[in-house]
C-alpha cells in the first residue's frame, strides 16, 4: 500500500512517521509489518512552517526489489569503451546477461586517479589521461555525485537501487534530490567494477580505443592492448573524449553538432543560501541547494551542478587550458556554495559546419581562460558586482573567499564568452536574485570558465540504439550526446546493454 503526502514538522522525530502512515492506511504494524520510505523532500514554500513531506509503502509481505535481468541465449564478445556511469552500468548489465564483456578505460582506477586529481590541484601537474574528466567513474566522480534527473524512467529507480547495493547511502533511493558525495562515490564505483569481474567480465585501465574501421555497415575496433576480435562495440565516451571524436569522424562514423551550455562558477557563502532558502529554520535542515532558470536575456540561462558546501575544481584535461567544475563531499560541510551559471550556446555560435566545430569552440574559450588566469592554471575571477558593471579588476575581498585551489586572478570575465552569452548571464543573475535573495550579492565570486557541461557532439544512432553507420556500434551516454548526468547516463548504458542482449536472443 502506498501512502503519500505525510508530513513532519522540523522538530518531529521520523519515528512518528510510522504511526501517521498506519493511521492513514487504516491498518497496523502487526497486520502489515513491512515499512519503507519511498520519497522525502522539504516543503519550504512557507518559511514560517517548513516541513518534511514523505511518501511510504507498507506491506504484509517482504518487498521484492530483485532487479529485472535479461539473459542472452547465445554469447557474444562486447567491448565497452569508457568506465563512466554509462560504461559501468552497460558492462554490468551485459555481464549479468551472460555476455563476454571487456571494459576499457583510458584513465586510471578511481583511487589512483584521485591522486592525479589532487596532484594537479596542488602542484599544477596535469596528467592528460587521468584527471577530473578521464578515469574510472567518469567526470561525475569528482562533482558531488548528484543523482537527481529530469528523466522519467523506471530505469532511474533501478540505477539508484543498484547504487545502494554497491555501497551508496540507502537514503538516495528516496530523497527527492539524492547525492552520494565525491568522497563516497569512489567506493561505490570500485564495487561495481569488482562485480563486473566476478561475473566474468574483464576490466582494463590505461588502455584506449585506438581506431575504428567501418566496412559494409560493420565496425571493427583496434585497441592499445592489441585485441580487436569483438562482435559488438559500445562507445560510452565522456563528453571530453575529443581525440576519439576526431578519430571516429575521420572514419566516417556519422555525428552531428549539438548545442550545449557554457558559463562560470558562482560562489556564495553557504550560510547565505541556507538563510535565503529556509529563513530562521536553516540550522535545523541540511545545507540548502537551489536550481534557477532565467529568460531575462536573449539566451536562456540556468544553474547547473549546484554543490552545497563545496569547492570549485580545476577540471582541465588538455594542457594550457583552464576548465572549472564544482565538487562537494557527502556532508557538504564547506563554507561556500557553488554552482555553474551557464548560458545556452547555439550551433550558430560554432566557427564552422563541421560536426566537431563545437569542440573547437570549447577549446578556444578554454585557452583564452588559461591566458586570462596568467598562464599557469590559475583561473580568472570577478566579484559579481564587477561582472555586472563589466569591470572585474577590483580585489575579490574576504566576504566570499574563492575556493579554486590553484588561485584566482581578477579579470573582466565578460570578455571570455560570446557577448550574447555573457550579457544574458548578467541579466539572469539580477533576475535570479528575485527568487533567491542574495544571489546577486556584490561580493559573491565568479570563476571562469565552465565549458564541459555536456557534449558538443551527438553520434547519430537508430531506434535500436546502434550507430546509423554500423549495426554493431553503439553510441552511449553523455559523451555520445544521449544523457546529461550520472543517473541518466547510467540508464542509457542499461538501455544499450539490453538492446545488445535482445540481439543475442534475450526476451
């Protein structure tokens, strides 16, 4: 039995929830002893009476959460390229379905990768193949581990339950805005990898897909470790796999330009966000987040990857570029809140009609940002007030201390983006302040630039999830242009895996 719209005041114990649920259901715990929360969210519309809102399930029999699993009737050899969420869940689903799976990742295992990420953040030593973008867990491993998505699919529930099975906090299965945290996600990722291996799959790190040839509608892979005898090839690429995009384009794999978004990281004190969202009740609630959209300018602007209690991260994957991202740990207990504030970038902004023109557009901005930051991986930054006035040369002050670990240089940030995008972001900040008081605070800090929000490329596929160029080539996940975040990428990995399993007789 499902019961929704149960409420608790901020002072009430969650233990009261059972009593309210059984009363509303007209039964008791003796008759229906199995109870669980299925959704929990904060209702802060009335700041004088903020409350928790729950949905629950009760049953007289144990809950059955066995995951559906297709089983192939014959075995095929599948190469999955990329160990981000799409690749991991694709490989896991294929291994569960009885396929012969090989998963390769150009970067390192997540623990070794973290050392490379920390080394870059402390000593400016960039590893081109092991960084915030490349390595086990994908780009989301160092971002906060946010799992909320606008994708409405039963597969999202399946992804969340699997994350719990592999060590994520149980609450992610019912929180309205679940997150794992960048400190906990590596352990979950390792457990998924070990399960793939337990099921007979192979996992290789620091190995690449070096070439793909297409003949007669069939793709053949070449790898850095010499094996090429695979029946099916899954391209679970990250959105930063630029060299692979160029290789595929040169081999005639059909792809197209894709609009994306670009902007900056904006930081406020977490206490300001907490008070703005929750008022005097802020100290009774977890760190507040926000999600804002504005159409005040000529382009749509929105916040993205909001990290309560987090830091701004250096996220470059190529030398002589500066890219920013946000990260927070499970407790979200840092002094600042940060999020991307980004404007839509249209394909008309790209320098040519090439499918890869968006990649070159990103690169140009990232190189300009590197130079603006002084040419040593420091980042250009400005107070919000200076950005709105189009100056950006005053000192950043002490009210909001920038968290970007390699240092920041005051700079007129509006010069780094196309004029329409920068102007739209400026108008959006003022507009967003109407809904989140303090968002346009004079001394909030913006750091440039956030360019890797999503892939600027889509590898075209058909309704069977295969590339239109080759029947055994499967573009998958965020890098291929079919997802936008951890959960949706993982779900797309499952979809592709199930399409392959059906090809091999699964029903």
